[in-house]
C-alpha cells in the first residue's frame, strides 16, 4: 500500500515535470493550470491502473495447485469507470494440491479455501466437500472424522448446482 502511494506521487511529479518542460520549450505558451491538472490526472490514472491490475498480479503469483474458484467484481458510484469495466476486489481460491479424501469415501474431500481481498489480509478456511450429494461444510472444532472416513459434527450446506466452490473442489 505504501509503495503504491509512492508510485502515485512520483507519477504526478513526473507528469507535472514533463508538462513544465514542454511549457518551457514552447516559450511559456501553455496555460499555468495545465501542470497541476496533468499531475492530478496522472495520479488518478496510476491509481486506477493499480486497482485493475491487482487481481491479475495476485493470481499470477499464486502457488501451483491453488485454483481460483470465484472472483467478486464490483461497481461503485464513486468509481464511475467500474460501470464500464467492473473491478475485481475479492476472490476465493481452493488448494487442490493438498486436497485429501479417505479411500472409503472417495466422493468426500477435505480442502483448504483461501479468501483474498484487495485491502484485506488473506483468510483461510478448511472445508469438507461431499461431491456425491453436492453439499459442503466448514470444518469446526466439533467436526469428527471416523475410521471409515465418515464425517460428523458438521453443518452441511446444500448450495445451488453452479456453486463455484464445490465445482472447483470436486473437479469440475
């Protein structure tokens, strides 16, 4: 966050400097207000570019096996450009590399889910996915795993058929 602030400030200073150099080279024919307006527009442009590139930069740096299940896009009134191109502010990723299942319960998987947000710390949640019955549950302190692979003490949720978390965890 601090580095992005520094980048925005330097972009404003650089563009204002370029406009002042052009003004000096043209014999001071440009209006005096052009340098601060150009600096402000450059700062807004760098901020918008940073906001839009956050998701692609973060996704590109995910470790192997961490698959994005869902991206949450937003449109805000105070960001009118998001009505043209929605902004990706959050996403959910499933760690398929560490997904586990019991040999006697091959349709039930234990997986780690990670929640990423633009200005939020990364959150993690362990889930159990029952692919045969299309349901999932969060692993809590009351969760019990039996020797035969059955799972008890969970609150199953039956999401819609197009649930991205279950679709990713269950392999499509």
